[in-house]
C-alpha cells in the first residue's frame, strides 16, 4: 500500500510539471497546488507592430511604406520561400534561410519602411533611438484540432569585408505560438560574446551598437568589415497575427 501511495504521488508531481502547475510544500508538510502565472510584458508606453499573415494569393498592391503605419503583411505560410545568402559557403556558413526577410535598422523614429512582403519576399522596419525590451505573441485564432500554428523568428547579422566575402550568423531565435502567450524576445536584439562570429566583443552588445563597432574595428592584417546589417528571418506556419511590442529600457 505504501508503495502504491508513493507511485501515485510521483505521478501527480510529474503531471503537475507537464501542465504548468507549481507544487508548493509548506513547512507543515501539506500540499498546495497553484497554477503557474503566465508571463506578461511590462506595463507602460510602448510601440506596437502587427505582422499580419495573408493567403499566398493576397495582393494589396503597393509597398505599404507609410512610416506612420503599424502593420506588415506577410505570407500566412512561408513554406517553400527562402532568404538568399549569396556567397561562398565557406564564408556564409549557412545555406538559404527558410521564410521571408524583415530588415531591421535604427534611426530617428519608429517606422514601417516596407510593409509588404508579397512583392519581393522582404519587409523593412526602423526602430527609434535607444535600447528596448522586445515582447512577441501570436494573437489570431487558435489552431484547429490536429494543426499546429507557429512562427520561427531568428535574428541574423550580415557582414561583408573588403575582399568581397560575406558572413551570416544567428544571434538568437524565438518560436511564437498562440498557447505560449507573450514571450520576451529581447535576446534576439543582443549579440553575446559566444554569438559574435569574429570574437571581438568582451560583453553582450545591443545589435545596432555592435554593427557600428564591427564596421569600425581594425582587424589588422585580416580583411576589414565594410558593411554590416541586422535582419529577421520570419518563417511563418499558420499564424495570422503576430504582435511585437518595444519598451524603451
């Protein structure tokens, strides 16, 4: 009987872990079950960007480059679409990336520079000055039974040197799904010492500061970097609305 009781307790604990409940054991030995609270983004002012998934035959016309808009239109399903990574495989280190490209820059203000990915497989977005916490969630209807809607978002650095070689390297990624709620994606805007392909930084760095540092760095006898950029690899599989919030740090 004692053995059976122990097995039941173990099964209960494993079930709570899988369902997201926290097991609280007070000092008196009694058990209290509490549901894990969902992670929420910070409160306060923020910039909101909506990335809207449309069917493959959608044709809104134009580039949707009004900087005051807060929306981008991308394929609801990017299967079969790729971001080209031109160059020798020995220098790029990656093949073409599945999905569409969202070019990320930083300038005088927040602005959607290109909100239509259907004309050339690319969008463009500009951040305002400063550093930000970045939070992402999927807000469209949940998937139908037997389906699994998700979006993989990867942050990538591109660099080119004065000998014509190109480099692409990933600095973080996040999977966005309806049932995951809000996710802190700030890490895909920072380059860590382990992610820095060239091994020149001593601490984690905001990606746009890193790009400036990379282009201005003296590599001595090695080729210098003449151009560097940051972009998102947006690989969408069914999500019709992904919301991105930027909170100034």
